C-alpha cells in the first residue's frame, strides 16, 4: 500500500514538473495575442501583465510564495503560481487579484485568500544574487580597462534608482528597479516575454 501511495505522489510531482516545463516553453509571450478570445480589455490586460511580471520576478529571485487554494493547499512555487494568474492557462483563476511582496514570512500573515504573497527566502541564495549583480555591473568597466573594449553597454546602479550595495530589502521595496536592472544585465530572461504596455490613464 505504501509503495502505491509513493508511486502516486511521484506521478503527481512529475506531472507538475511537466506542466511547468511546457508552460515555460510556451511562455507568456502569447497570452494576449488574441485578446478578443478571452474578452480582456486594455486595462485588464495591463493589470494581469502586472501580476504576471511580479510572479515571474519573484520566481526568478526564488521567492517563497503563498497562494492558497480552496481546499487549503498552499502553492509555494512561483512558476506554478503564474499558471493561476495566466488567462491562457487552464489553471487560471480570476479569484487571485494581486501579488504582494513582503520582507518575511511573519509579514505575510493576515492577507486575504485572494492575495498572493511572496517574500525572499532565507540563506545564502540572496547573497549570491547580490554578488552576481555587483559583479555584472562592474564587469563591463573592467573589460574596458583591461581589454580596451566593452562586452556590453556600461550599466550603473544609479540609472536604475539603486545604490551600492544592493540589499535584500531592495528586492522587495524596489523590485521594479531590480527587475529592470537584471534584465539590462542579461541576468533575467523574463523581460523578453513582456510586451511594452503603457499604464492606462486613471
């Protein structure tokens, strides 16, 4: 009996992996390629893209997510969370209306069930992300100094509204700036899937 339960659990786990893989292959590029088919107007399109950009960013940064299903199941993986926010995915559920970033699990308590909450994980992962950003920012200048050429345009923290050193708090409080910086540095592939949407007038 135990081996049957274990086999069923492994099958479910493998199904989730396959779904995540296929979802990433298809990508969010074509979410609104046929807007009329899903009845989404421009303002709603912007709102959903904003949710997706936050979930993609959080996933890219390995944030811990909390999306609560009707049966009490907690979804903690950012890639799976994105499926519930994507109108083109069969897991899509319009019940979830916002993605909120907080600094810790303690701050994540008390939000309504329709709010998806995410926060940075503890441990060395965040330090690795910070060091990676600092190194990439300085790399182009080093190339110019030692090789007389640039591997890519020089990127500074200041042009993205950030200052040295980057902190974990920046990942939450200045997430848009960090996301744009990482895209400019080539550290995040998510930006290539985002259409250029202008925020609708109030």
